[in-house]
C-alpha cells in the first residue's frame, strides 16, 4: 500500500513536466485522480480503522493488518520516502536508457514515459510486464518523434538494466531469511538426575525363616 501511494505521488510530481503532452486532457484527469488517490491513501494509512466500514472482507483484513503492525510515524515517513525514491529511480532508469540510445526525447519526457511504463506493468494482462512495457514505450515515445525500434529498445533495455540490482537484492533477502529460519543445531545436554539413595527402611528381605 505504501508503494502504491508513493507511485501516485510520483505521477502527480511529474504533472508539470509535460503529462498533458502525452495524454492530453485525459492525462490531466488521470494525474488529478492519482493525486486524490495518494491523499486518500495517506489518510487511510493514518487511520486504518476506516477500512472496516467498507463491505469487503479484504478491506477488513487489510485494516487488521495495518492496525496490528502499524509502524511509528517516523517509520511511516521513511517507508513513504523510500517508495517515492524507488519509483523515481525506476523512471530514471528509462531516462538513462533513452539518453544512452540517443533518442530524440528530453529527460523529462523520458521520465514521464518511464513512470507510465511502471503504471502499465501493474495491469494484470501480461507475464512480468512483457509486451505491455514495450507497447507503452512505443506508443508514448512515438508521439515525440522517436522511431518504433528505438522506443522498443528503451522499454526492453530499461527493464534489463534494472534486473541485476533486483537479483542481487533478492539473493541477499533470501540468504537473510534462510539464515534466520535455520534451527539452532547446538546440542544442549539434558540434566541427569542422580539416583536417589535407598534408606534402610526401604530394604526388604524375602525368604523362608530358618
């Protein structure tokens, strides 16, 4: 949820840099809608109990999860800042890719296209965003005069460039989880209780009398 709110905030931040050029008035409405979503999302994160009023079981489960493990105000600010920086960095990957390929687009235009690619890949219509990512790059960059082949490379190479850091981070996270879930193999010897000495009163003799 923090990541989605941060993505909406990044989209709103890019509004002054030419969103209308790519999407027209519909783009302005979309950016305004995402801005409203970000505001509502921040409000819900502060008051997760409001989700319980919705007639959906998933909303109630989400409210319970947010309420049970609600981080501190400082941690929430850190999560939101990290989400904004992460999505901006993802958009800047496509900026760097476009500049390296020498496409006829400004860095701000490439950042808007990169953010739109991130939004498009959230749609559950492909596997890993393949096809949707490249089609979004071709459709948007084509409006500013970028050829289909160059736009296709921006989408594809931008994705490939971002994979090595993601793979390294995933490997480190998997190693950390495996380390924390490994049971402690140190054997702790159990305390052995010594036998209780017998007293004379407990000793009995059996046999026939002489």
